[in-house]
């Protein structure tokens, strides 16, 4: 399936004015980039997902042909990489202006901005200036993440959002073509996702999972299940009750 999604995410404590400013700049960036790399195509960018946990928004491109959308997605990934590494942004002044403006919201409790596609992640930790910052590259490794599935999407790439069991933060999980069966009956379920995990370089928090090899449902344990516990000794009528045995042993120790 075509990679047709663009994601922008703010990390940390996000104030409403910061979120609004970022969404306006993101919209301008996508519009200008679309006109620059796909001038002859009419692309509509639909809101695919909004997550409050990381002030994250995902849009999906819709057009008559997938190729123009692919050019925009690849361009967005290149912009994120340049911002992360402090390299020159290889696009027009307008595109550069909007991209740099997005990084200016990073200060105080808003710690980072993330540019994400189905194939790439770039995390920016400070206001952009060419060659002024040391690249902090996300850590990528094979592993597992546990959490609850909140949203499913089959527009473009197969994708679902997992809220991790530790921090209750959203983790984007991208499935491969042919893995549609893994999405069945997992909405709202506690699962373990196994695959290639991208993590923040500082705190190690998982931000997404790709190349997924398994999605396993976690068996739910009822809160009152302890009532079904059994002892190791077989009890029969006339035997001493457990509480009497405990009391007798306690008194003997005293």
C-alpha cells in the first residue's frame, strides 16, 4: 500500500496556543511542499488521526494518482531529517520558513517536535539553525511493546495506535501488506506488539513500531479472580478450618 500519511507530534507539556501555532505552520508547510514537488496534482489532505497524549496529528493524502503523494511524503521526510541533523533544508524559502517556524515552539516544558511518516522518524529538540545542533538520532531496535489498541486505520498504510502500558503515551504501529488479519478483533484490547521499535534517544520511550512480526492479545485477568485460588491440601468435611490452623500456629510461635 502507498505511504500517504504525514504526522506531526509535540512532546512534553503542550499549551493550546503552541498547538494551534504548530498546526497552522504544519498546514502551510504541507500546502507549500505539495505545490513545490507536485505542482500538477490536486491533493486533498484529510485528518486521519488526532491524539492528545502527545499532541499528535496525522493527515492522509488523497489524489487521482499515488505518485504525487509519494513525492510529498518523501519531501516531508527529508525536511524532518534536515531539521534533526542541522543540515540545510533542500526546498524553497517558503517551505524552509514554515519548517523552521515549527521548531520555534520548542522551549520550557515543550521538549521536542517529531516529524513522522510510515517509513521515517525525525525528532527535533531545539529551534533549528544550520549546523548549530548535534544530531540526536532515535534508537532503533527489535523488541516488544505492550499496551491497549485505541485506533485502527486502513487508509494507505495499515496502522493502529497503541497506548503503552507504562506511560500511557500513543505509539504508532505500522503493519505490512498482507497483515490485515492482525488488525481483526484487537480494537480496545491489551496486546503485545513485536517488531522494529523506534525510541526517543534520551528517555527511551517507544514512539512507533514497524516491520511487525506479531500482535498477541494479552489474557485479561478478572479483578476478583483471586477468589478462585485453591490451596495445596485437599480439604474435606470435618477438617480444621484454615483460619483455625493459622491461629493455632501463630499462638504456638508466641
